[in-house]
C-alpha cells in the first residue's frame, strides 16, 4: 500500500501558457513511465513565477478551469494535459494563476495563486488556492480560504504552496485532519531567503510525522534565479530524494504504515502539553479530492 508521487521540475517559459502546458504533458508521461500515480509541478508553473506580469497581463496569464467534476472542453488549453493524465492514469497538481469566481455583487475578484488538480480520469477535481500570500503577491492575488487534500490508495496528501510551509499551524492542521504527507508547489529563489528551504520543510516533516514533498521552480524568471532542488523528506525529517538544477522527475512512495511507525517512535502530537500551551486539539474542515469525484464537497 502507498502512493507514488513524482516531483516534476522544469523551466517555465515566462508568459507562454501553451509551451508550459506542453512541458507538463511531457512530465506526466515521464512520471507515469516511472510508476508514479501523482505528478506535482511548481508554483505558477503555467506562466512562470512573476506576480507583476500576472497583474499587468491579467487574463492572458490566467486559466479558467471547468467546474469540478468535468473535463476541459476540446478547445481548452488544458485539454491536452487532461488527456495525458487520463491516458497515464496520473493525478496532476499544476501550479497556475486561476480565475476566481465572481462575487454576488458582480465584481471580478483578483485571481488565485493556486494549484489545479486533475484526476487520473482527466477530470478537474478541484483546486487549492494559496492561503498565505507572500509580500507582493497580496497586491495581485486573492488568498485561499480552504484546506485541500488528495485522497488515493489509502493515503491523504495535504496541498500547500511555497510560503504556506513557513507556518507550523498549517501543516499541523493537515496532520490533525489525517494527512500522511504534505505536498508543496513552490518557487524558492537564490538569495537571502534560500536557507529557509532547508529549514521549513524537514521541520514540518519531523514535528508532525508527515512526508514533506516540494516541487520547486528552476531557471531564470523576472530577474530571479530559481534553484530547483525539488526534494522529499521522510516523516523523520531526513531527505529521501532530490533533484539538482536539472529538469526531470523524482519519485517517492508515501507509505502510511511507515508514517504510523515513525509516529509511534516520535509521538510529538500525543505528547503535546495542550493544557499548558492552551492548545485546542480540534480538526478544521478540509476539502478532500478523490479519483473521479463528481463535485467538491467540504469534509466536516
């Protein structure tokens, strides 16, 4: 039992949705050839990580997916990716700027910095919108309002995007909701913040007893150099596999039995002094995406 997840890493062509979606199709096939059931791609992969460009060009860099539970139309730019997912029987977690739903007042909201989730039948299962927006992103995107997991093969995978990993409460909420792994689609660049990449993720892994997986951007976009190094850490916080700055995929299997074993050895959650720290150990609502689910239903 377990779920094999491929961390995809490839250069985005800034502003070229068609080229980047074609790269995603290629990586779906590469992941499937390696035996993966799920492929993750970096933050804003479809347009390249450049919030200012999203603000300037708006609809040209923003995808409008079909309703959850339906496949993209034949003329949709997402159609080739959905077909590849269905042919391979692979989930795709795709970093993209997504059009947000209009409110009851008719105003058009800012887009989401999100991951679109296509299931192994080529159906759009739903999306996760980044909850914790980083710096300039707050002027461009709307923050997400839901926690989202993918459920398959007895494994629960929580979804996050980049800066979300810096908040221990975010991963802890997923752990309390039953997650065996956290999957982050990210855009960490070289520079002053680079060191945090190797701090956040193994810490979130060991303190919660969850696999922590990151698909990180690579290459040069808008004056920044993204270093790649897509990595998987075990529930002990030890690295399992990693890419360098090359393109490709790395595959890791999330094993819930191993997660259970490590949690018995490192019982951080049961040993938490909730009485002293005034922590209320309650679960938050989570939207759970399952294969061929006809619609999104919040899980109590």
